C-alpha cells in the first residue's frame, strides 16, 4: 500500500494585540502546534514590530511546512518610500485621527456613491482616510510615499523575502476605500482625490492563488483580512452570522449578494472565497469587560462571577460602553455613559452585569442591522476572547433572540489562513472541508422579557445621549 506523506500548512493571524501561528494537517484540519507573541499597544505601530512578533511566534520557522498564508487586521496604512521603509508608523484600524478626512470624503462623493460603487462608506478606520490625513497633516512625508500596503500584504511580502511583487486579496482590498467590490478593481480616481496621486498598490490575486514561495520553498497563499479569515476558518454557511468579541466586535455573514448600505453601518466587504462578507464592526469589544473589571478591582474570573449574580437586568443600570469612541454607530469621539444609577442599583454585581449587557446590546444593534438588510440569521456563532465569559454566553441568546453556538475555543483567523494555504497547495476549485467542533449551544429562554427591557433602556439611553 502506498503511504501518502502528510502535508503541513501554517496559518498566521497578525491581529491588533498579538501574532498567532498554527501548524495544521492540510487534509484534516487538525492543529498540530500553535504559538503566539504580543504586539505593542496603541493605534500606530512600526510594521517591523509585527515581523518581530511573527518570528517570536515561530512564523518564520518553516521547516516541514508545505504552504503558509497570512491573515491580518484590516485597514492599516503601511506607507513605504522608494527604499521600502515606512514613512510613518502604520496607522491601525482603531486610530480615529482621520475622522475629519472621512467626513470630507463622504461629503465629496455622497454616501450613495460609496455604498454602490465602492461597497463601503468611509469612516476613520479605512485606509483611504488615513492616507488623506497623512497628505493633509504631513505633506513632506506623503511626498515620499512610493507604495501603500496593508498589514497582511506587508507580512506576506516579508515571508517571501521580497522576491516577488507585493500582492493582496479581494477581502483585504475591499477594506481600503479605494477598491470597488462590485467592479473588482481599484478605483484609482478615488485614491487620487484623497491623496493627490496614486502610489504603487499590490496586485489583487484570487483566493486560491499563490503569491510566491518562501526562501525555504514553502508556497505562500494570497492571505486575507482577519474577518474573512475567521469566516473561512469556521466554514461559515448561509443562515449563520458570526459575532466575534475580541479587541473589537465584528458581526458578519457570508452571502452571494452584495449589500449596499448608504448609511455606512454595514460595510460591503468581500470574503476569502469569492463571495461577499457584509460586516459591521464595533470599536468596543472585550475590553469593555476587562476595563470594568479593573474599575472593580477584580480579575476576569471574579468579574464573571459578579456579573452572574447581579440582577438579571442589572437593577436598571444601563452602560453604553463607547469607551474608545465607536464605529457602529459612527461616533469616533464618543465616551461611555452609565445611567439608571440609584443607591439600590449601584452594586458591584450590577455594575459587572451592566458591562456584560451593554456590550451585548452594542453587538445586538449590529446584528439587527444585518437582519434589516435581508441577511437570514438562523444561528449566531459566538467567538473571540470575550466569548469565554460565562455570564456573556448565558445572556447572549436572549439579547440576540437567536440560537447561539460556541465553536470550541480556537484561533479561527489563523485556522482560516491555514485553510487558504491548504487550498492553494491543493490546486482544487474549492477549499478543503474541515470539521467544525462545537462546545455548546444556547436557545433563547421562554421568559426573555427582561432582555427586551434591557435593550429598550439601552436604545433610549443611546438616543438621549448621542442622538442616534
């Protein structure tokens, strides 16, 4: 009998907070090894820090690896001079300094143009607004920009030793603001309007194409944006919506049709398979829980215990947790608010509970926006570091009014990158099928009137304080 040699692929997730690396069996999807390394905190960072973290996590040690692919945080501006050195620290998706430029671009073209011809309506997260900020605030640096890459493009290029021209994929390009998802091409006219000229841009290749090879001979996949990577890693199917509670919140589905939303709430991104990935993002995610735990002087385990014993509706406390501004709704300069305070309500347990419910309400508002746009929501897949909170899990189905399932804890962005690498390695028309493992599921309870009350209070507080 002929023994088939097992092939190994590597997936890299270069996120806001850290770099995660997984080695995976290309046929079964079994994770063979995983490592991680932290990134520096902040909203602007030298790209070299990403490479150092990738090396620390084992992402450059490719012995026995047949193929590798990178998934990374979207939107980040990596502006390079003619010698391929950054002219400025990379501005990350959560850097809001370009909010005025985003507003100007929205007004110049109009929201309908952006939604229908580009797929996204600019907010301060998108790359095009950051380039507009650079040219308006540092014209001397902007004049030196030779090419512009995204974080995953830059890392893919480094992995190949810069032996091939920089490439990107449709999913990550769709988050720049100068790539048309409906037309599948760069809109250089829009980029020129924002930046004054058109620097070199990476070639957009197909989701199963190879970018090149590493110096050791491993094939390098196209790579993708982080949320597209998570969808690929989870094997997302129609009727399912992912709610990811990480540093940020992300709510997305994989659809055959594009959603054009001129309000800008839903970004009409592309996924990593050739389909669409309508997505809403919140700047505030799991840090709502950790920040409140810090305020209470407890660790996350004790915070979770407090939240579980608090009144089911937090005793009327309503936290609108826009601690770092917000993207959904578009309130880049907002701060958080706590209402409903009374001596009876203001307990440690209710405070912890209000943080959990406030975060879930932020995510539920985004989920409702997808529903209202015609996306079927039969099941919610709850992932991300925040999903480890038992109190958040227990309340999610009632707040979301949908079945909530928890896949086994895993690095799904990195796994999606690995699946893409295996796809490129196979040469098949479709990605390999890997089994999804679920930890447990929750159904909305029969007595969930409390959840409707909580959401009503949240909506009232949001409207009264922020006008939206």
